[in-house]
C-alpha cells in the first residue's frame, strides 16, 4: 500500500476492503445456485458452464478472504485448465443418447437421503460449534494482501538459504502431476 | 468537486489501490470505451493496411478514405437478423460470445497504462491476466459445440487445443520475465503489472534486453505464442476460411459475430499490452535513465502532440489531393474536419506539454505525465498491432499438426531452457 | 448488516459439499460425477482458506493450493480413464461400468 | 490383449490403404456400408462443398476422417453439368466452337485451339503459318494467365492472401491483350476452324513484348513471396505425393504428371500448331509433391515466355485463314486430337457421319481426369492438406462437369 | 596467459567431438570441417603459444610447469586412503592436473601439428566416405585423449588418456564396421592393448604404493632423492610392469601383433594414431618414468633387448609384405623397436628425438600411401601398382623424401635420429650393448631395403595396374597434397634440430630435454654412499672417430639396402618373383606369414587346433582351458543342477497336491461357500461404494459432534 495516498480521493479508509457483505451474499448465492445447476442439468455442457460460474464465484470468495494468489490459481488452473479439459472430453464423448436417458441412477433416493443426513450433520456441527467459545472466531485476523504471493512463496520455497516448510511436499505434488499426465496420455493414446 | 477531480489527477496510486470505487468505475468506463474505439480503429487500419499490402485501396467509399467504414459495419451488424440455428443449443449459443468478450475485457482491469493509470494494481496481476485471458478459450469451445455443426466443432477443438498448448510456452516465458523482477536487493519479485514495470525502471533496462539473449528469447517466444493465443495468422487454424469456412463462428452472424470479432481484437490488444508491460518497459519512454534531464523529459513529452500533428498533416494532404470534382466535396470537407480535429488535439497536447514542463507538482505536470505514459504505452502496443497485420499479409497458414509440433517440441523446450538459464544467470551474475 | 465471519464461509462450503455429494451419489454421467467431485474439493478449499484467514496464517492457503494440484491430477487421470472406457463401451454412464462385477 | 489387437487392426485399416497396396488396388471408399469403426477410431464424415471456399467452384468432396486425418475421399461432381457434349451433336461444327470456351473458362484459348485443330484434322485442312504463330502466342499467354489464377487461389487456400492480388494484377495485362485482339477477355473465341478470324491489331507485337518485359520480374516477385517461405515449404513439401507410375496409371497429365518426374508434354511429344519450331524446356519435378508441382508451374510460366518471345520475333506474314469450305461437312470418320492445355492433356474425339453436325463429340478434359488422383494423394493427410491438394491439382469445375 | 589455460588445449578437440556426437548427423560437411579441423588448428596454435610461453617461463632450466585444476580422484580429507609399503597411510590422490616440461612440450607440438595436418588431409581423403562426421568426431576425441595423455601430471590422469586413445584407436580401426576384418582387427587391437593396460595400471599402482604419489614430479623427486638402491626390486618390478604397458601401446614383442592389423582403419587414422602419435605413447611413458627406470637396470636391459628384437623382427617381416600399408605398419613396429632400444640403453633423448622425426616421416609415408591408395581407387597391393611416378608427382616426391629420411640418408631427419641411437647403443655402458648395435645395424639395412622396395614397386617399376585402375589414376586434391608437402619439409628439416656435435652441430634438442632426464640423480649405491649416477652417460667428445665410422657405416647400410632394392625391383614387371622367394623359399614363407606368430597366438590363446594350415592334433592352451571349463566345471554345475531338479520335482508334487490342494484350496473353497451371501451386497456400482464412504463419514461426524 502506497503511503502517499491522497486522502481526498479515498471514500473508505485505506485498508478497508472493497468487499461488502452484499458482495459475499451475491457470490455465495451464485456459487450455490450454480452448484445446484451442476448436479441437476441433464446436458453435461450446461453443467460444466454452471460449474465454471461456481468456480469463479469461489475465486471471488477467496479474494474476499485476502487470498489473491489462491484465487488466481483457482482461475488459471480450474477455470482455464481443468474446465477446458472437461469441455473437451464432453465433446469427444458427446452422444445423442445421453440426453434422452435417465439422468439419475436407480439408487438416487438413498443417495439423496445420505446427502441430506450429511447436511444435517454439518448443520448441527456448525450450530454446536458456534456455541463453543472461540471455535469459529468472529473476528478475522488481518492478512496482508499486498505481500500474499511473496509470503506463500517463502512458505513453499523458503527464503534465501533456507528450505521452505512445504518445499518437499510441493515437489511431491509436482511428481503427482507428472504421474497423472503420463497416466492420462497412456490411457488415451490410440497407438503408443 | 473540481478539487476532487484535480486531487485525483495528482494521485500516485491506482483507484483500486486507493479503494475508490467511484474512480475505479470511471476508469472501467474509460477503458471500455477506449478499447472499443481502439478495436474500431484497428478494424479500419487492418483493412487499409492489408489492402495496401495487397496493392488494393481498401474501403474508400464510406467517409473519406473509408474512415466511417467501421461504423457502417457496426451498424450493419447490429441491425442484422439474429439467426440461431434450429439444432443449436440456444442458451449456450447465446452465451458463448459473451464469455469471450468478458474474458477479453476483464483483462484490462490490471493493464497499467501508467504508474497510476490502471483500474487496480493487483498483487497477482500477471497471474490474473493469464488466467482470465485463458478463459477466452471457453467461449470458443462452447460456441463451436453449441453450433451443432461439424466445421465449428473442428474449429473449436483446434483452437482450444492450440490455445491450451501455447499457454504453456507463454506462461513459461512470462515466468522468466517475472523471475527477472526479483533481481533486487531484497530478492523479492512481484507479479504485479505495475511492479514489473517499476522493476524494469529500477534495474534500468527493459527486460527484453536483460541477460541479452535470454530476455529477448523469452520475448520472442511470447510474441509467437501470443499470435497463436489470439488465433491470428499464421496460426489462424480455428478460423481457417479455406478449410473450415469460418471455424468456430461459422454459424454466427450479426451482432453475435461482431462480439466475437470485438473479443478477438480486444484480446490482441490485451496480449500485446502484456508483452509491452513485461518486456518493453510498459509506460516508460525510451531511455528514461540515460536521458533523464528535464530537458529530455520535455522533448519526449512533445511526441504525442507531434504525432497527432503528423496525422493531421497527412489527413490534410489527403484532403488537398482529393479530385476536384463536386462528387468529392463532402468527402473533402469531412477529411478536412477530421484533420482539424486531429490538429486541435495536437495543439492541446502541445499546450499541455509546454504548460506542464517545469513544475513537478502542478496539475498540468501531472496531466502531461499521464499523457506521456499512456502515449508511450499505446505506441508500443500499436507496433504489435501493426505486426499482427503484417503477419497476416505475409504468411501462409500453418497446418494444425505443424502448429502443435512447434508449440510442444520447439517453443516449450526453448522456453523451459530460457527459464532455467534465466534462473541460473540470475543467481550467478549479480 | 451483520459482518461476514468465518461461519458464513463455512455454511457456503457445507452447502457446496453437500451438493457435490449429491452429485456423486446420484448422477449417472461420469463427467458430471467428476465435476461433482471438483465441487466437493472446492468446498474443502473454501473451508481451508476461510480458516487460514481466521487464524491469520497462510498454511491453509498452501493446502488449498495442494488441493488444486490434486484436483488437476484427478481430473486428468479421471478423464483419461473415461475416454479409454468410452472407446471400449461407447457409454459414459457410471452404472454401466461394472465389468469387474462377478 | 485388446490394446494389441486394436493396434494391429487399426494399423491394418490405415496402412493397408496407405502403403501396402499400390494406389490402384485400393477398393473405392464405400461410404454407405462403411464397416463398423474400430474401437479406437472415431470416424467422422464431413461434406466439403459444394458450398466451400476452397473447392474452386461447386466440387463436393465427402471426407471420411479419423479426427483430422483423412481415411478416404469421394468426389461428387456434376453440379455444373451443362451437357456440352450433347449440345455438340445438335450444332454445326462452326456453331459449336464458342461452347468449348465455357469448359475451362480459365484457359478458353487452349480449348478453342484443341477443337479447331481437331476439326481441321478431320477436314484435312492446315492452318496457314501466320495463323499457327498467332495461335501459339495466344495459347501461351493463356497458359500464363491460367497458371496465375492457379497460383493465386492455391496460395489463398494455404492461407497466403497476398499473392492472389499480385497475380490478378498481372493477369489483367494478358486479358487486356485478349480484349484488344478479339474483344473478349474470358471466353475469347479467338480461333476459327482453318485459322484465325482476326488479323492481329496494330501494336500487337509491341503489347506482347511489353508484357514479357513487364512480367519477367513479376514471377520473381511471386517466388520471393513463396518459394523459400518456411511455412509454405512446410505446407507443401511431401504433401499430396503421387508417384510417376501411379500418375500414369490414373491418366494424370499436365504439370501434375511432370512434377512426379515424368517428362511428358504434348508440345514436345506430339508437336501441334507451330510448337516444333520453338526452343523450350519441359520442367520436371522429382518428388511429385505439392511443392514440386508449384515449382513446375512457375517454371512453365517462364518457358511460356520464352516461346512467346520467339514466336513474336519470328511471326511470318501471310494469310490467316486456310482453305475451308463454306459449309463444313467433314468426311465420314473419326478423329482424336489432343493438345497440352495448361492443366494437362485436352483431347477431342469427334465422330463424323458426313453431315454438318458431329455424330458424337467427346472431350477428354484434363481436370476431370486429374481429379481422380485426389483420393490417392490425400489419404493419410490432414483436412488442411486436402485443400492444398485440391488447389495443386488445379481443377476447373466447368471442365470437370462440362 | 596461455600457460595458465593449458587445460584448454585438450578441450578444443573435445568440444569438436561433443558437437559431432550430438549434432554431427545433421551437419553439412563444410560445417564438420570447420568445427573439427578448426578445433585442432586452434589447439595447435594454442599449443605453439603455450610452448613459447613455457620457454620464457623455464628460462632454459627445464623447470616443469604444473597446473592443477582440482582433485579429481580422492581428496585430501582422509577418504580413499591406502597403506603404503612402509606402513604409513597416504591418500589416493589424483589431480586433474597438467604438466608441461620439455618432454611434454615436444610431444604437444608434434601431436597437434601432425594431427592438424592429418585432419586437413582427411577432409580430402574422407570426402566421399560415409560417416564423415563420425570419423572426425572420433579423430577429435582421439586428439583430446592424446593431449590429455601427454599433458597429464600424474599416472592416473595419464591412464585416462591412455585408455582414451585406446578406445579411439578401437573405434577408428573399426571405422568400416560393416567389414568383418575391420571389426575383428579392432577387437584384436583392443584386447591386446588391454593386456598392456593391465601391466601399466599395476605398475602405476605399485609406484604409488611404494612412493606414495601418482604425480610425476613427486615420483621424480623421490626417485632421484637418493633413497633407493640401484636395482631396487620393487622399482624394478614396477618398471617392468610399466614396460608391459608400453609394449601393448607401442606394439613391442610380444604384443605387437595388433598394429599391422590396425591398418584396416582409414589411412589417415593409420598415419595419425598408428604411426605418429598414439603408438609413441609407450615411449613417452617410459621416458616420463625415466627416473624409475634408471634405478632398475634389469628393466632397462629388458627394454633395450625387447626393443632391438622387435626392430629386427618386424623389419624382417616387412621385407616381403605386399600390402603397401602393411609394409609401413611393420616398419612402424620396427622403428618403435629402435626407440625402445634407445630408451633401454639410457639414451632417452635419442629415443625421444627419434620419436619426433619418426612422427613426421612416418605420417608422411602413411599419408602418401593413402594418396596412392586414393589414386588407385582403393587398391593396396603393391603387386598391382607401378610407374606411378609421373601420374602422381607430388605424392611421389614427398614419399621419396620420407623414404630417404627413414632409410637414414644424410641430411634427412632419419639419419640424425637413427644414427644417434646406433651411436649411443655402441657407446653406452662401455660397449656392453654392442651386440644390440649389430642388431640395430642389420635393421637399418633391412629398413632401407624394404622402403626402397616399396618405392620401386609403387613408383618406378613398369606398370602392373589393371586397365580400369590405370584409367582412374589421379593426383589427390590440394587438401591432401598440401599436408604432404608440409610433412616432407618437416621430414627434411626435423633432424637438423639435433645436429650432432661430431658434425659441428650443437644438439639443441638434447639440450632442451636435458633437465627431464637429469643425469645428476643421486642414488643410493650398494655401499650406502650417495653417488652420482651416470645413467647413459657417454664420453661422446672423445670418440669422434668411432662416431664418424659408425655414421659412414649406417650410410653405407642405407646405400646397400637401396642398391639391393633397385637391383631386385626396378624392373619388376607383371608376375615378377620376389628374390627371397626365389633364393630361399622356406625363409620367404616364414617371413611372408610373419613368423607364424599370429597362428601361434591363435593356437595358444584362442584354441584353434592348427597353426596356419597345419593341423596339430593337440589342443592349445585356450582350447584346453575352454574344455576344462565346459566339461569339468560346468559338468559339476550341471550335476548339481540335476540333483536340485529331481528334488524340486518331488517338492512340486507335494506342494501341488498336499499343500495347495488340502492346505490352501480347501480353506478357500470353504471361504467361498461362506462368503457367498455377503457378496450379494456388492453389486458393482461405483456410487454404492461412494455411499458407503458417505456413511462412514457420517459415522465419524456423528461420533465427533455428539461425543
């Protein structure tokens, strides 16, 4: 944050987030609504588009949580990468038949019931937890936004001369990605 | 109120950073309008330049030298019947161009036209930019699928594969530039677009010349990848008219089609802006460190006015050279008015430059600085725009497999090597 | 207006999680099942980032990044399997994937 | 297990067509009863044309694709069929003459030359030498024009827009000469049975010489744009390869045949008109790919210029019309006469029953025959190459469909 | 400046080799030429500057320049230690170090110089061959290894180069690997060299064990430090072992057999590797170890005798060979024998001088023969040549110069060096080696004979070519003849560097080398007193008369050899008879078949039951051991195997029916019967499993929430 801020032009105080509760409700509503679309749309492309909206909304929520780097990763990896892959695959396996078939399996009532039970469980946990003192703290700790990326980087890679806390895990994650790439290529290639 | 405006003009940070929604909104509107105008200009320039490359005249009828042609086109496209094929997926067909447009325009929130001339200075600026511009591919994929036709589908698959592939090399090239920002005392780099330009300012060198072949190589890789990324010739596989009639927008017409065009040109300007920001010193004028005396500042600040003056002179000559026939009278008058407008702008700019030449803190000086920043930025972007046209006039089209081969087997290894070498040199050299 | 607290985020995350669970449990189309899994992972990520904000350190965000990596790997492998499967059976319905049933 | 069989079978599907058997042994692509696709290939059948920017008119090519790879093609022709051969049976020999211009409208002069010479042969008439020279000059000019048109459209198909405008600019000069000579630019109807209708206009030689000096640097200009352009090389080298043997077996003629290394040009092999009196080379390619065809045609333009130069400098004086009866009634008999049109061997087979109208007239159009080779050339290539190959065969649908 | 970057000299050709290795296949010939030849030219120039700078550095004291880059094997911190003979520990420590003293500077100059000329020559000679880049890559790699060898400052580093040149020799002999004979020859060279290498590494390690260091400077200091008696047994053993290595690399009896076969490689390779440079590595190594050898008179004697024997033996074979390259190959072996003779009698400087001159004229001979072969379109048999003098004049003249040089005609190079060796042999040890002088003298006679035989058969005698070959004869391109001319000039002039005192010269060469072969070494003589050792010390100044006589005699020998050759071959027409074959057929047969040594080795070591065409009923050693291995040892192994198999059969039956049948399958069948109802619950739907997971999650959640 530049200290040479001209006070005449700032309507809010310097550190105050642009985000207002309205933003939160809009984003959360959009995320949940699109989530509903994801699981109810018959057409997979529609579902994918709905999922993209969910992902972008969640990215917005990350920004509200002062996690811009995670938000950026969310956009670039999820929305830009994974979802394009999904759309690609949907187009490759697109068959007319699927739009005329049942969208849900035979055990959908059981599944719905189980998911409902899960929801009840979450609700009760949240309700119970919010009574316990300090379990879900109301006041949010300040996180510096302007150096978020740098701090994540120093956690991941360490600072000069010192290995980061998560460097090894990060390398393993890259290995996982490599394995996934190789597996996907080998499985899908027609003639190896 | 004037005080409010003036005080803003004197601000040294972006509105987003200052938390000023009002100014941010104004900025968004200015940029939206500016980009739209730029696209229109680009449209006209491309048609004229391409025509002159090809020993034609290009549009000449609508307005003097076809100056009003883009507006006529836009009007025509807007008034055309909006056709959605019967078998198409209506909703997706409708939404696809919007996705592309949204992605192309959202990018502009972080493009720094000057140290404070941006909507916001995001901490993750370049990451955000890459991410959002990669969303553009969704619009293309979805449009190809929604058309429910073979050619658009093939075009969509081609272009999405192409964009995803070239994004890799592009990203690596960008990373090597970002890596260069960390070559300071604290060893901390930045992803912020403004920060990147400031890093170049501090290090006293545009990143294209940094570690000489390395920065240049990364830049070249980016410059190639950005042509592929925007589906322009010679990588315009997705809309190869001789193969796929028109690629993913074969079934589109009217306004929707024009939205695709708008998105494409906006994306071209956006990626060029990235290239300018990352490697060509963004808003900085040439030799800011070498020729840093106030006199030089003044000389360079005359450039915008002179440019406009030159354009006005060209327009004037054009008006003078019109055939002396009554048919051309209106055109001649129109061109003369246009020239007068340009001349007026030139005068205004010169006045500002002269008024703001000495006092560092005055509003006029701020104004002059802001104009300088935007001018140099736009000039650099304009060079890229011209290159896009030049490519299109010169080269045949690559074949799809050749394109992918270049992307994966040439560009990716080179960019990886450049990245590695940049890292090594960055550790060893300073 | 009530200020937004961690709890708010937790509710959104729980809702997304349940939606994902429903999708995984009831949909027939494998692609949508995979998308539902992404939904679940996003819910988890939201929780992690929210808690990271609550405690004021960045470990939660690091975990979120790891989960994004994992999601990418999972999507790649899952869709690869799907394509291989589709080539052999010409279907993407999960209840028809039962060759191993005996 | 399955992977292995898949691999074997798919290879059998692809490569048995591509390499194991020669081009002619391949069974013709049967689109309707195509065998069930193998599990690992998603076949896609798309229609290229008749409305398509790159099929040079109204050609319709049905492509069977595996992804973007071409498994087979089938050309559907006839969208421009006008029954030219049938019309000939109801017109006198003289009346039919203008019709031939409408076949290969890019090389109308060549068509007329072939027809006139065929009828002259039937009548046992020889055109006077001055007429022969005029014929050669105009025919060779027309060859250059045809090649220019080909070059522009071919480059456009491959994505290079600019050469098209350059070639059209220069083609205009030829058309101007045509217009001055006979009043028409495209369908010239320049020749008559027995010679030429028109004497050359004053300044004809000067015009032609001017054109030659104007055009020589232009070819270099085209070549500057394309010949060493990396993308052009990548797009054309080893694309659409056809061997000389295959080409001969398929009856392919013209530059396509010569690019495959077969030195066969009717102007040398069976000299007609006055060609035996000129000194020129026959350019031959080696690889039979698209690039070689391009080079052969570029060189042919240069050779045409050589011929024109010699013809103009040596044009004899004299009559331009031979002794032809007022009413053309050839004796009973049949004749086949062929000439080297820009696109290949253009032949006329005329059966005369002694009346004023042909009993049967059959045209052997080069485009029609050359188009056969499309399937051989494009199997295993990509969709983009199909466009390039169609361009390189240089078809004119008016001639294919007649 | 150059001296400090001496390590760059080997790296230039190494760079060329690396380029060829990675990109060679894609490069144009011109590029290959530019890279490879350029690398060697640069190396040569660099070497010249380096030596010039060294002479300034040394100021004529011969003080060696040592540049140690880093410790390459072992380290100073206690790793890789070994126990020395005296019980103290020393660390195994080999540097990547470079040593430049007069000895190595001489080698450096002629290796790079001759190598450069041969590279240039090869661009012409190999122009029409396949694998052009491969050839040059190998050549460059060879240059790298050879330069490493001669610039090394310790035995281990030298060994790296030693093995490197061996490898390159192998690769280049087998360059035409599709030819069976070539690949066999390559294998032969490689295997025979390995025997020598084993000796070398053992000798080096023995020295290290005894003296505690690999560095030449350390070893020299120690050996000359007066701590060891003359004839110290360990040093003698070490010297002998080193000499075995030298035998292998420099083709001495009994390991010389690979060199003639090595002529299967391209001719430039024969010239570079198998005549001028690599084969002199043995000489270099012995000269380098002179301090040790001086302390081991037995070893010295062995060297001298082996050298003399090899010289005469190889020369005798060379008398009758018909393949032009083979004659030269045996000549090389013979000349190498000369060099070892010189070393053995303590005349190190004379030996080195002979190496120096020999490099020029032998390289010239090989390259000339290559030019002849080139002209004859691949024909190598001298019986099918003749009368080439006018057709290929440049080749003829240059080869004539080389022949005069090798035959020892005054004032060509060979005269000085060979005469020096003979004179030293005559004079050393007060004449103890005079018998060897006679051997050497005979060899000189034979040398002159076979060399002029070659000349007459090739250039002077009436043409015996076939018509096609005659039609194609042509002079070689400039790239081949220019090196020939340069080498010819060198062949004339190289000898003048050491114009002997007796002829009024000043023997610069010996003076230059003097510091290396320091005569004032202090040794421990038997009485326990320190004394000056005068190894190879001559009283040259007093016996000028004898020296003149010997000079005259050797000139006479050369003249006689020339005359005999002229008499026998000057008019050799088609189908001529060898005079030896006419006069003494058995001798001819013996010589022609190279004393049946190859066959003997075959019989002894590889187990063929015949020597040449003669069948012997008895097994050779190789076959005997093979038989022993196959029948006795393998037989025992097989018997044990049979017993095991029998036991295993019984065990299998038991396992299959009793263990598996009752013990394993029984419970399994039981379990299957019991599990059947349980299996009904699983119906193969993936989502069912997901449901179970959700149920589990619920269970945990409920437990934790309402605990």
